[in-house]
C-alpha cells in the first residue's frame, strides 16, 4: 500500500474518532456509486452528515481543506443526495449537511479541523 493511501486511511480513522467523540453516529464509510465516493456518512441528531476527510502531513502544499473547491463541493452534494436516495430509512426526515474534516500532521496526534457546513 502506498504511503499516501495509508495516510488517508489513518486520517479517516482519526476523523471517525473525532466525530464519535462529538456525538455523531457513523452509519457508513467509503460508500461508492457511479458519481464517486463518500468518506464518511454520519448522523448527528436530525442531521445526515456527509463528511469529506482530507489529511496532509504538512501545509507545504496548502491546508487540506483548501482542496475542497466549488467543483468538489458540488460533487459532494450530488453524492449526498445519491446516498440519501439509496438509504431512505436513514435519511428520511433529516437535514442533509456536507461537512469536511482536515487533518494536518500525523493522523494519530495531528491537528483536526472540522467544518460543519461546506457549501
């Protein structure tokens, strides 16, 4: 496995821990459909959170959350609606929100930044 893949996987695991500690219930991970992949799907009260995770060892090439541009945000919203349509039992009655978690440094103890609304 490439170091980049391992960094991403470790970052997603750290993001799951962060979300769980914040009271989210993770209901799906690495869900794929023809439009792409969702890193994490979680429920937080009446919110269905579609969470994109970006992990970087340093900010030498920019903060990880800078990688979520307008095009990526649109794709995440498309994926959110696709997941909700495929899982009506979980999504019914919930507000959909696209969120992002950026991790800088070692995923085990790096800095975690959580944006609760990616537009």
